């Protein structure tokens, strides 16, 4: 065996190994960056649903603190309905993404209970405003709390 051909083979083999390593690391990095971006977007979407749920909670509390026939109450009623529809659509999209990634799902029954509690007395004629310690307001806050726990569980699973 000639040392000259052995030296050239080692040089070309080393070059081929380095090129292959660079190509492999490039594709692996692209794949991991895409997965990280998808997880980040999913966390952002879950945070968006949580923000809508918080806005809905504040709007519902404000609505029930106003007289039924005021213009502001009617406007808040329309806002509650719109926020519920928007949050429901976003929640469905997030649930589909979570199931594709085999992550823990958001408990939809918590959303349903929260939505029902917030809208059960919506546009129902009432004689006055609800006091702060009203059991119906406590039910809205309790349902919101459990819904947020479910959202946080899914969000931290995507970390």
C-alpha cells in the first residue's frame, strides 16, 4: 500500500465527513427551529384565548353591575356575545393543534360551563344590579378559574 494514496484517501474522507456533518446539522437545525416556532405560536394562541377569557370575565362583571335597560349594558351584551364566539373559534383551533402534537388537551367542558355561566342571565330583564357577593357572579368567576387552569396546563405542556 502506498502512503501517498492513503494520505489522499484520509484527506478526501475527512472532507466528505465534514460536508456530510454540516448538511446533517443544517437539516436538523431547520427541523428543530420549525418545531420551536410551532410551539411558540401555539403558546401565543393559548395566551390569546386566556386574554379573551379574562376580557369576557371583566365584561360580564361590568354588564351585571349596570341597570338592564341602559345603553352601556346593551353594548356590553353585544361585546360578551362577540367575545364568546371569537374565543370559541380560537379554542377550537388550539384544540386541533394540541391534538396534532399529542399534547394535553384543553378541557372543553370548562369552557362550556364558563360560557353558560357568563351568558345564562344575559339579556334577561332584571330589576337591579347584582351585588358583588351574588352567587351568580361567584359562579362565573369559579368557572373562569377552572378554565384558566386547563389553559395553563396546556400552555405549560407546550414549553
